[in-house]
């Protein structure tokens, strides 16, 4: 393994930072930095070793430095020069970002120009690139597109009903995101089932959530659009809203469009509806204790996902497989049960016992005689990025 090229994979999400080290196509170790219960924590996995500890906010902000020092202390790398390349998940709108590219000055300039379109994601990506260029100045960084998977969508799925010249001039199309995750899901589905079902719906449910319709292995529609703000309500993101309501709120609030965008990104969704938290685990506990707003937040989230499942089943002319993935999709049997309830008209029948058993693991949770298979598939975004980096280089 010492002779194999080592790739550092970086995934800075809207609410966490994930890193993994790969050599010879295999994961050596990984680290997940996140906020839990008001504290910053890191979970480090190396073989059978698992360490979870509270860290300072400053360590979270400089997570890359923290991780590299840890890798040196544990002698997983001899020096920083052991890392031959970095793969970075990039969430950004525009045709320029519909392919994997080397992150150079032009790439960084393009990111900066797009920062206002997806601030929750692009701002941390820019910060991470700066850290990488400072700490690993001679190491090539590959920006891996989170949208390329959805580039197969037909025109009727991509368009916003704008005049053609306006759409073309400003690149105003629905690009979709979570593509890296969904590509990894397809790879695993094929391995587990031995074949790829013709008609699939993938529910990537986490701090950010999106639903995708996949026909014969290709994306034909997805809930996120020009930015990751569109679609189902999310942790703090508003999801779908009437364009007229946006204009009305801007006038009533007296906010600039940028201030309103920040509001839609950070104060709405599950947090806005509940008035308390964006955390699904906490909302479920609050619902159990009789909190009506928490119940409403969960009900709204579930209802929105159900509508997308219904719409995409129509777009696919039927359904063979429904997949749940990402943090909520993989871990919360309660939310999966809520979503699948009363969808039997589409052939979706969940097995309650199987559903409770499959947590953070791959497995089927549909009734054995149900016409539609329901699966929990653990996403492997890091592994997928590593594959893309290896192919690119």
C-alpha cells in the first residue's frame, strides 16, 4: 500500500466536513467533522479503530490541518508529500461545473462568481480550496461535479419556462445536485440486486435533501434545481416557494435580495416550521412529547417527499425500486415508515420489522410480495469521488 498513490477526498457539506484517504482504490481511513448537541465533534475511523471526540470550534474551522496532524501522529502518512492528489466535491450551478476539472485560478474565479447562487455550499468549498492551496501547495486538486449525473435530464426537466435567450445568457437551468451520492447508489444497487431496475426513485435525505427519478440508469428529473435551495423543505432551507411570494416578502421585510436569500437558506425549512430545531432526531422526540409545531414540520417534510414520489412514478410510467440514502434515509426507520405509509397505490408496501432492523446498512425493507422493492442503500460519496479522481488523473 505504501507504493500506491494516496488520494485525499474532501466533501464539505452545508452542515459537516468529511475527509477520507484512499490508496489503490481502497479507503484507508476517514474523518467526519460535524456539530452534535451544540458541540463540535470529529469521528475518526481507521480499520477497526473508531474514535469520537469533542473538539474546539477553531479545530473544526481548520479541520484539514487537524486531520493531517492526526494522520502524521498515527503514522498513516510519513509526510504531507505522501498525498498525491485531492478530490473535492463541488456543488455549483452553471455549465462550467458540469464536468470534473483541475482546480486552478480560473476555476476558483468561477466559484467566486457563483458564490451567491449556492452560498451554503460554495463558501465552504472556496474556504477549503484556499486551505488546500496553503497547506498542500504542490498537490493537484480535482473538482468533482455534484451535478454531472443529472446532465442526462431531458429539456422539459431542465427548463424554467423562461425566454430562451434569457435562460441561455445566464445559464438559468435546473442542474440538480447529490449526483455523486446517487451515482454511488446505482453502483451498489447493481452489485446487490445483480441488475439495475429500469424505473427507480432515489431519496437522498439529510441536512440537504433531494429526490431523483432514474430511468435505465440515467437521471430524468430531480427536485433540486439551479441551486440546492429548490425542492423539498430541508433542515434550514425553504425548498419550493412561489416566485410571487419571494417578491412579496422582499417588499414586506425590507430586505435586500441577498439578505432574503440568507433567510431562505438558514432560517426556514424544518427549523422555521418547528421554531426550535432542524435536527430530525430532536423533532421526532419533540413530536413524541406532544409538540405540535415539531409534528407539523415532520408532516410537511414527509408530505413533500410523498408528492415527489408520486410525480416521479408518473414520469417513469411506474416504479420498480424506491431507495432511501444519506443520513436520514439510512438511519431513521421512523421517517422511512412515515414516508412509505399510504403509498400502496404505487405498489409501495414497507415491511415494518425489516424497516426497524436496517439502520446505517444496506438492505431491502419492502414486503416480500410487494410489486415495488424498497431499499436502504448507504451512500459512498467519498469512494465515488476517489474513482472520479483516479479516472481524471
